[in-house]
C-alpha cells in the first residue's frame, strides 16, 4: 500500500467513524425525555407473562384430574396416575418424599401446585 493510498484510507475512516457515531446519537432520544419503547426487561410481553404466571391458579394435588396434573411441566400420564393413587397429600413435598417425582422435578412444579385438605364427607346426620 502506498503512502497516498494509506492516507486516503485514514481520511475515509476519519469521515466514516464520526458519521457512524452521529447516526447512533441522532437515533437516541434527546436528553431529558423518555424513550418511546420500554427496555426489554420492562416490555409489555415480559410483563404480561409475569402476570399470567402469577394469576394462574395452582393445581390442587388432592383434587386435580389426571389431565390437569399432566398440564404441569414434566408430569406424564404415569406420574399423574401415581399422584392420584397416592392421595390424600398433607403437603406437596410428599411428591418427592414418596419418590413419585424427583427433587429436581418437584422444584420445577413446586410453585404451581398446592395441597388443600381433602373434603370430608358430610358429617350431618338426619334424625
């Protein structure tokens, strides 16, 4: 590369680099204003998925159908049948204590399940 070619290349870079920086600055909102699109961590789709997760009702291990249990991550037909057969549960931890699911599988579904006390049969007596 000759000296004049090298000089031209540096001059070209000298023009291109500031233009690139100018283009990046011009696309940024003026200081003191808020951007029109929220950051990715606060995007509406991200917020709605949090709302969906928190508003979804928990599955009651003592009353859910096998189909409802299979909607949980990692629960297949066989595991759902084992859960139904092992009822009633006093606590959700009994799932891994009784080796129906592994501790890792339990941690995946722990926030999605609950254990309500089994409904007792009617204790009213007719006279």
